[in-house]
C-alpha cells in the first residue's frame, strides 16, 4: 500500500467532528426567513384513475398558502435515465401505487400543512392491481402505464460467445431459481428540500439531499420549464444515500414550484414512512440460472433469466437490468452467456439504484449456485471460484478492460482468513463457513458524458481552496479529494478547504453513483492540484536554479530532490511570488472523463464500462440457533482489491457498512407489502441489524496499482455490498445443510427447514 | 411525525395527579412516554390532556415493606437493572428490564409504564396516513379487525417484557384512586380485551409493584426472543419460576394480555424437571393462549418459539 504524506493515511473524515457535535448542517437544519412548510397528499389505493380532487377545504384553512395537484403543473415527466422518464411530480390522471403523490400543500407551519393535506379529498376509480412481476407479465394482467402495451418497461437480451456449444461441451448442466427480496436503503437522514426564489432576477436555489446535484438541476429545469442556468442546486451535508438519493422526488419539484409561485422559501421534509413507501428500494428479483460446467468445475456456459419487480415507475430500470447482465461476466470468466432480463412494473413501491444496483441480486444467485454446483460435483467451492476467476489482461466478452485484478488471490486469502481448510464441512452441526466473490466498476465510462471538474486555489496565506462538484453523502468523498490535493501541493490537511456540490459555484460533476467518485472526481482534483503545483514549481525552480521536475513538496516546504537544504518554505515562496507581480491566488483547473468512446451506451453497444474494476471476496462464519432458528454471524472477513486506498480508514468504514448491509439483506430486512402497502415502514418494524448484531470483522488488502485511478485507486464503495449476503447464506448451508435460495433467511424459514429435514430423517 | 396538541399537567403529589386525571376527562397518565407518545404521534391515542408522573418523588425507588419488596411505579428500568439486591432475589425481573427496547427506552421507561403499555397490532401501530388506506380498525375507533376480517373484535397483542417476569414472581400492584389505595394481583390489571387492555378505572394510577419476599426463595429467569438484541419488542417472551416441586410459567406477546401457562404449570406440578418432562410440558405452551397473526410472524412459528423458549428458560434455571 502506498503511504505518502496524506494519501494512504488514515485521515479522519474532515467533517467528522462537526457531525458528531451536531454542528453540521443537513437540509432540514436550514431555515430561511418567511419559510413555508410543505406536505404531500399521497394515494391510498394501489391502482386507479383520479376522478376528482377537492382542495377547497384545504385551501380555506387559515395559514394555507397554496395547494396544487397534477393538473396545475406542466405535463412533463422526469427520471434518472432520459429514455425511461415516466414519473410526474404529482400524478395527473392515474395513481400507480399506494404512496404516489397526488397533491401538495404549503402553509405557514408544519401543523397546518399536515392538517391541510388531510383535508384534500381525492376520489378514485380503482383499477385491479398487480403486485408480483410474474403475475404482471401474464396475459390479461392490469396494465400499469397506459402508454405501454405490457408491464415490461425495460428488457435486455444478450448473447456472448456460443452458449449452445458451451452447454454441449459441459459435463453437467444445472438450473436453479433464486429470489432476492425488497430492501430499503434506510439512510439515517430522511429526504428533504428547501427552495428559495429570487424575485428580482428569477434565480431559483434549492438545497436538497441529493447524490447528483447536476441531474437534479436538469430534471428540475425540464419539469418546471425554467432554463437550467436559472437553477442552482446546493447539497448540504447528506446523511447517507446508498442510491436512494440519486432520483428527483416530488419534494424537490414542489419546493421549487411553490417558492417560485409564492416568492417565499419552501421546505419539504419526508416522514420516515414516506422514505420507505414513496422513494426507492432495491428491486426484488427472480433469477433462473442455468450453468454448464466441466468435471473440474470450470463454467463453460450460463443462461440467465431475470425478472425484476420494478414497482410503479422506472427510475434506473434500463441501467439496472443492464448492469445485472454485464457484471455476470466478472469476477468470473464467463465466455458464453445468454442473459434475458426484464424490468416489470407492479403496483408497489418503486425500485431504484441501491448499493450494487442490480448486481447484488445476480451475485446472490450466482454465488449461491456456485456453492450448489461445487457440492453436486464434488469440487471445493473456494477452489471452483479460483478456477473460474478472471485475471488481469484477460478478454471480457463485452469488452471490459481489466488492467489489474486481485480476485483469485482474494479468494485464497479469504479462505485462509476464515479457516476454510479446517472448518468447511468440519464444524459441529449448526456452525459453518461460506464465502462469495464480487467485482464492481469505479464509476461509469461509456453511458454518457460523465465528467468531473475541479478548481484548486492557493492563496497568498497558503490556504488551499478546492471547488469540486463531487457529492459527499457521508462516505468521505470530500476528505479523499482534500487528501489528494494536500499531497500534491505539499500541505497538511488543515490547510485544505473544500466547497463541493453547489452547481452555482462548483464545476460540473456526474455525482455520486456507480461508485465513481474517487476515480473520476479524484482524478479531476489531482489534475487541478498539479496545475497549481506546476505554476508554483516553475517559479520556485527559477529561484532555486533547478528544473521544476526536480522539486519536491511536503509539510509546507519545497526543496530540490536529494538536497533537502536547497529549498524554501511555501510561505516564502508565496511571498516572493506576490512580490514578483504574479497574480494570486494561483488557480489550477482540472477536468477528467474516463477514457472511452463518446458517446456510447452499454444499453445498445458493448464496451469498457468503467475506468477500472475492484474485486473482493467476503467470507462468513455463522452459528445457527437450532431451537429458535436465529442465525448469528460470528465473523466476517473481507479481502479486497480496491487498488491503492487513498484513505484506508474510510475503506474500512465501507467494508463494515457492507457487512451490516449484507446481514440485513441475508437475515433481517424485507420491505413486505400487504396489497401494495408497505407493512413495516419504520426503523422499529423494518428491523435492520444494529451494532449489537455485528460480528468480529477483519479486512485484508490485495495490493494492485491501477494505471487509471488517482494514485492507483479503485472503487471501495458499492462493490463490497455484493458478496456478504451470499457468503452468509453459503455459510448457513455449511452449518445446517439447508440450501436457501430465497432471501431473507429468517428464523421462521430456518426452523421450517430444520423441521422438514428432521421429518425426512 | 409530530405530537398532537394536548394540555400538560405536572403534579408533584399522587393525590394531585389523581385530581388532574379526574378533572380532565380522557386525560392519560404518562411516565417515560416511550409507548404513549409514539401512539399519540400515530394518532391512535389522542388524550386531550396528559398528567405527567415524573415529578412525583414518592412514585420512585425500591424499598422493603414487611415481607415484600416494593418498587415505585416510576422507577426506571435502568434503576431496576442496577439494583444488586433485586438481581439476587428476582433475576427474571432484572433480565426482563434489560431486555426492553434500547438503552433509551430503559432510561426513560418505567416499571409501571412498561406494565401499562398498550397492546400492539400491525394494523394499529401505524400512522394516520398509513391507516387511512383501510377502514378505521376497531381498536382505533372503527368497527373492523383487519387481522381476522371480523367486526367489533380486537386481538392486538400485549408485548411488554416486565409483565411475565412479575407474573411468575406473584407480584401484586398497588393502585390509588379518588377513594384511596388498593392492591390487586398483577394478572387482574389486564382485561384480556384487545381494545382496552387495562382493567384500570378512570382516575386510578398504578403507584407501586409489590413482590412477596417468598418469591425470592425460588429461581427465576426471563427469556426473550426477538430478531435484534436491541430495540425490538419480543416476538415471544417467557418467564419461569421454580421452587421445590412448584413451577410458574408466563408468556408475553402471544395474546391480548400476558398469560400464565397453566397447562404447563399443572403438568409439572410436583414433577422432577427432567428432560422428557420439560419437553412434554413445552408441547403445552400454546394451550393457554389465543395466537392471532397481529405481527408478520405466523402463528405456527410463534407456537414453536413458545415451546423452545420455555425449554431454554427452564434450562437457564440450572
């Protein structure tokens, strides 16, 4: 691991103290004079036509300043994927799920706003609803969106290599079906927006907990019918996103609409229940996997059919189902693959990007089936993963370019760390070990023009100010960018300040999704910092009578390489810079876009999806309570190839979070619906694991040095969310000999399975 | 979610609290508020006035009165955990206190508050916005029970952790009302009705829990089953007490009130607690209760858990 002055160091998050002390400002902490409070009225039926909306009682309530319905706003749809836009801020003619927004009110205080929302009377004409994608694709199923002939809103059919030949050459062919449930992101900060309108020049400013300020700006512009340059999006501190905050929501649109109409600031804040029911969730997905292997366990062909439960709208539908397909062929080398995937509308909460984005469901199926096959043909499950591992430089059927890859090593090391040889199949009944592998892109290269920019200023006083478009949502993006800049300019972290994710002052950025921030925005910041350094070094080299390339910098000092005495302090350098009549501050700019053909799209054309790819294996040891059915994760180890970590402590934070998320997916969480209504929309009833449930955790690093990432870095965010759930379920199989292919594995299903087995024997 | 409007009374004497309750029709007593305030935010309980008991010193503290240990109604669950003598004499009580909710529930929540908590149901413990999708349920003031699809009936489940422990310890409660002080067995505090689960007359409050010292001669244990080690209500909770040939067993989260498992107790009366005897008794666990799926957990699963949890609790007695 590269350990430099700040890069590679365990630097605490730059805003950690302000968050711990409560000083940090999240969207709902902000207040403006004269601010109004908004509230949405939501559909109480899963599917139906809006016959009428009576807002008269709400409007008559003293303190109410405005009430709007879908008929009052432009007929413009929005969505995160341009060709899949299908959502109105407020429903126009139809409601598509319980929780669909149908009207919005604003009032002088929250209480009146809530009261007014309750006074809005909506008359519906119900339409039969459908709650499962396998029912929704049947002939005669109720049609959820009028403009489509079926409920399939996105699909992908891809063949790579020669699948028929692959199956023919296989010694064995197995087919299994798997199901992943709906999981909610459950960020600790509920969704909020505050908008203000400048009556004089028509500028609209919105503070919103968004992961992608620039996409939000665009979606607001096209739905509000306001030029993009009149909208400024500012992202305050964000308390977690996990993909749930990449979309625009009714709160963003309505806050802006009312601010503009009324000339007063307007705030919307979602209840936790709304976060669960009316934002996004991980798509429930059925996957049937047919795999052909030879006797040694080498995978020769795969055919996968996937049905994703999209809920009522598209959100990222085409992208999600595409990712699910292309990432089958990594971290294993799958030369022959058919993937048929369908995103199906249902009258349920909406599926969207969630940490891993279409891949966790596929990974669960594949990693479970590898264990099943290994058992059936008598091959070691860890060994089978090594046999099939993709390696650096190997061709990828869809054209991914794998420059560095520590996957095979990660399997071997994870097996060693969990005690595979001593424990697998050898622990007492009720205890077992399992592992699973994964890979993830460091951001998206060939989907659109996804660029990041950065501006770095070095002031006369030696203060470094960064402008970056990167959206820190709690993962530490700002800290990582500060570390990169501090390293290049040779100053300690305390000298570096960052202003980020404000579309009015910061350069363009693609936002936080696809795990691309460190590589994309990090490279932009690196280039901007180098620009500053080049300007400074060319001046200092003149004074020190050396070449700029010979100069070194650290700890606010610049010196000649190999001769520490020949140098000057940064402060002296800047003093002399000023007195030589050079302009201050020194300003550097950088822009970075992943190397790729432009514009391309994986939706229609193969290509290198990402600048680079992370790899990992996660291994679990579990203990099953045979009387009560409860599974305890005793230990979890991650062996990780994320290139060169810029901040190992932040990487560990991601790993620990992924274990909690994976445990939730495997054992605890299920966004269950009763007739389309989410049954458990609270932290109490939803029941994600707490710190009390966390196991002993270990992290090991596989050293690779990526040529594209800044300082050799690759992603470390989403990728680790893919393997924990299958690793845990694989360990359960080792513990009690029961193969679970449906998530979550709750005490109830464990007890049922144990009982069934006892009855059999 | 925000609280609805209400008037707030904060007396410092029990008599004043009783007067405040009597003078304000529909008023409710509140101690830690960890149950009531959540229900008020959900708009399923809308008392026009709250009478806080938190400033009444005489409602707090653990003391010996003759042949009984008396615990003030507003003693917090945390204070109960920290009392070494209680831990020695009545382990089940302390184990139950440690099993309630999270740290915050234990520091705010009180003993009598926990006993007097409202019953729970997946159709009842939801916000106004959530519940408006269906007709108003019987417990919330309507007619329908969405769990069983019938009218004018409610199976909402009593889910307190403290009650089963105190039931096996043969605890009584001290009640004070306008007419003075009285004592009743703890079991009589519960009406067995889902709609109004407490058999407490208006303007009466629980002032203390009285545990006979003799109960300290036996061994006791409380075992809770929930998915998480923090925050959750029990899916099932089981308390056992044993002395010589006598066994007392109680469950929570299985019916509209906490229940003594009389079938088990009768089966084990005078028996040695051998493996087979315990197993056989365990199969009777669900006999004394009316299990209804008021949570996401199926009835058959809860029945199995009751048996296993009972066995585990007995085993823990040593």
